[in-house]
C-alpha cells in the first residue's frame, strides 16, 4: 500500500510540475503575443498620425493666382489693338488695297552684314534672307509659309518693296522695308491686298 501511495504521490508532484510549466509557457506566449500585437498596432497608429511633409514653395516669375488675369480679361487684352498702330481701311472699290498698316514700334531686325551695305536681290544672298525676315516680322507670317512674288527696289538703294502671299493664298501683302545702318531691314508699311500683285 505504501509503495502504491508513494507512486501516486510522486505522479501527482510530476503532474503538478508539468501543469505549472505548461501554465508558465502559456502565460509567456500570451504575454509576448499581446506585446507583439500592441507594438504593431502602435507603429501603425504612429505611421498614420505622422505629419505629412509641408509643400515646398518654388519661386517663379509668374504672378500669384490672384494676380493672373481671367480668361475674359485675357481675351479683352488680346483684342485691344496697339494704340500706336495706324491702320487705314481702303474703301475704294477700284483699289487693290484692303487696308494699310503702319506701326511705329517696328524695329530693325538686326543684321550680320557690315557697312557700307549694298542691297542684293539675289535669292541666295544674306540680304535676301534678312529682307524675308523683315517681311515675316511685319506680316506675322513665318518666312517658311510665304510665297514671294516680287522683291525689288523701293525707290532708293536703301528701300525695298515686296509682294508676298501665304502659301495657301488666302492672304496677300505688299510690304515696304528700309535699311537702317548697322541695324538691318526695318518694315515701314504693310498693305493687305485683294489679289496677288506680282510686281508693284
């Protein structure tokens, strides 16, 4: 009886130790699991709560939004003609001129030529190219979009006159230019024509 009792007592002690050990392990698992979950939750909250970087202000030359003109103001400004431009509408039915434009703000286009300047009407010359640049400047039509019908003497060695059209032949012009010493060709007058004039 005593040996059986001793065995049972020993078994109970072993069971008690094992149960205690299992309880400790379980408690540790719960503790570290809770700590891990809590740590992750806090890091997520900190990430969400972290302040967003402030926008960087880049300095530009453009006016502030409240200084920018509205679309209506822009259209009005574009439609307002230059006060210095003198535009004359020709109402003579017998005239080939629709209107004549003189703009005092026109400037010489510049030149790569040296003085004394001698006007060249050769299509391959620098002078011809610079005359085309002045004509393009006066009419607002790219030189690559121009048909040149005539460029010739405009009454003196330093004056020339040209008859040109847009390539689609919807607009025709007679352009008067003059040579300004060391500064190149300058437009003096533009006439919009009804029909092409191959010569003045």
